[in-house]
């Protein structure tokens, strides 16, 4: 792959751990003569000048280092518009399905990336449109999921779903998730959805706490549009995109979701089995006696 000459560094939270990692990246850059650019949000966490704005930060970087968990990684991918600048995920979060680099081997892995010893991976992207009164009032892109959930009112809602011209059903549930295979290990998994290998081009339609136990998650090919219609007269519902953008919904709103192609700018250091990742992140294959609780002595 192409050699990386300049790295951008971004984090969206302030913490002592992030400051320590930023300091290590600064020391590494000085030792190896690699220029760095810092996002304006790092102004209080780095003893170096930061970029004047987000545009100049992106333009001055060959690749962007995301410091945090999968949520930060998603935000950076959106900031880079899913194309162009490669995104490197350094895991300072929890499970980290998208963040590829641990902090223990940070410097060694940065050298590999600088020298072009990495690959970019493709992940499916969702395009979503919110249609109200026959007008598109908002358009979104999502790497993980588009979901509808209640805001304040603890009651079931009614959402009708179509796949192309085929009516699926009217879901009575707390809400509904449309996820990509990448997002199958995020909110959809918590709601009882299946895990799908991330190179598959498919929609995962997962109802959230459905009233009927026979309303189960559905996997659909991504070659047709999915359409969700809000049937409630006074819905207290929110449409969320990757958990990063949200908009209030009204009765008769339509959400149209389609495949937006793939994002091909996500850096992975080495080709690894997806199932090896699942075994490591989810403790697959380990008996309950081998899983040490945080409360164990």
C-alpha cells in the first residue's frame, strides 16, 4: 500500500489516558521525523499547535489516527465522508470491533503503516432518507446502523416495513434497527440480532423488544430499498444514525434505506479471520469457569 508521510490525530474526549497516548505519538513522530497534524479538539491535550479547523486538519493529513473506541472511529469515518483519507483506529475504548490497534504496540504499528505495510478494508455503507409530506427533509450515511427508538414514552410503537414493493409486516415494538454487517456486533446484537460476516452486502432488520416473540430479526439482500413508515398518531420517536445524528419523527414519516456502496478507506494492519476477532472480543470457546469476573477476588 501507499506510504503514509503525514498523520492526523483526533480524539473527541479528554482523559489522562488519551493525553498519554498523544504524548507517545508526539515522541514517536519526533524520533522518526514524521509530521503530525492535530484536530482542534485536542487543543487542551497536546503541547503543540493544532489545526485551524477541521478542513485544514484533514487536508494536511495522509491518514487519520482515531483515538478512542468504535464510537470515535465512526465519528472520524463520517468526518472523512467514508472516502479519501485512510482511518486508523487506536482502541482506547471497550470491545473495539472497528479499532484495529492496541496501545501496547502503538509505535511498532505506526511504523508499519508509515511504510505501507497495511491494507484497506471495505465495509458496506447505508444511505437513508427521511421523507415527510412527500419531501426529503434529511439525508444520512451510516456505517453501522439506522434505528428508530422511543424517546420518553414507555409504550410500544407501530412501524410498517417494506422490502422493495413487498410488504413485510407491521412491527409492534419499542423500535427497529436497520444495520449493516459491520453493525451486526453493535446495537443490533444487543437487541438479539445475528452476527453477519462484514463483507456480506445485506440489511439486518432487527425489531427492538417486539410485542410478539415471533417477530424475529431478518437478513435481506441489499439490492432493494427498505422502507419504514411511522404509524403512530403522536409518536415520541427518534431516528438515529450510527448513534451520532438524531432527528425527531412524526406520524406518517417514511425512512427509506438503501445500500450506499462500500467505504474503502478503513485501515487494517494484517488480514485476520473475522471469527478469530469474535473469539477474542466475545470470549467464544471459553467455559464460564475460565471467564474471570471483574468482581472475582
